[in-house]
C-alpha cells in the first residue's frame, strides 16, 4: 500500500516512517505542507496521513484543496491533544479519521487499514488473478488455495504487478516503485526478487503467472475473459 505522510516534527516522523515501513507500507514522506500538497495531487496514494500544524500549507488547507479538486483519497489527520476544533473542522472538510498525538504506530496502522477498507470496499483489497489471490489488508497470498509465504518486498512486487494484469512494467519502474530511487538502475535486484517469487509460486503450480517480456521487463499474466 502506497502512503503519503506529511509531518514536520522529525523525531515523530522518523519513528512513524520506520514503523509503517516495517508493516510493509511504501511511505513517501515530506516535512512541509506545500510539498505535501503537490505530492498528494501528483500521485495516486492509497491513503494520506496529514499532520495539521505544518510549515507552508497546513493539514486542513491541504485536505480542503484535495476535496475541492474532487480527490477522494482517504485522509487521516494527526492532531495535538487540544485541537478539538481542528478535528471537527477536519471531519467536516472530509477527513476519514483522526488520531490525537501521542499515538502508537500500531494504532495508526489499524486506522489506515480501517479507512482503506471502508473507502475501497473489500473487493479492491482482494486481488484475484488466475490461481493467485492476494489480500492487501492481511498480506496473505494463496496460489491454488495454498498459502504462499512471501517477504514484504516480494509481496509488494507481486501486488504491484497484480494490480494491472497484462501491463508490462520496466525494471526501472519496478525498482523505483518497490525499492525507491536510491538504487543503481543496473542492479539485478528486480530479477532476483522475481525469480524468488516464481520459485515460491512454482511449488503450487503458479510460476507462469509472472511473464518476462524480453528486453523490457515483466508483467502479470492476464487470463482470457
Ligand atoms: Ca506539526
């Protein structure tokens, strides 16, 4: 799940980012409201976690602009304990939930799952293509009804491909999306990870689900309809 997190307090942000990544989220983080707003507009996030008091555009202003632009991405606001008016205003502006600081990362994760489930419905959190079922909430993957144990990275890669069956993704696209921008584009990380997933799926007769496209990259097999 791809998440935008806007927070100006570095100490809290480091802690929360680490906790979310540990839970398998792909986190885009920024520390000011203006950049946060541009990222929110430019990308299709599954959820946005917004601090209210921010340098630049504040959290409520970001939320308001997003909703005015017709963007209904789920938004969770982070508020200080005494900002009751802000919470009410936030909910009125179309926030999906709020969390008062200080909070436990586990609680934030639970809220994220709850709003994503509510907004998109169970249907979109369960990807089913051919013999493979992938649950974005529980992180459970089955192939021909058998549980496949994947690492977080393998899960994220499989999810990325499965979201668009038949679409070819280049190695660079996959690398940027799953590993971030800091890797040498000549690395073979993507190929190695794909081989591992295929090997695991192969135990349950599903290895052909991920197809290589020579000279380009990979795609998830799209069954004839
Ligand atoms: Ca703040």
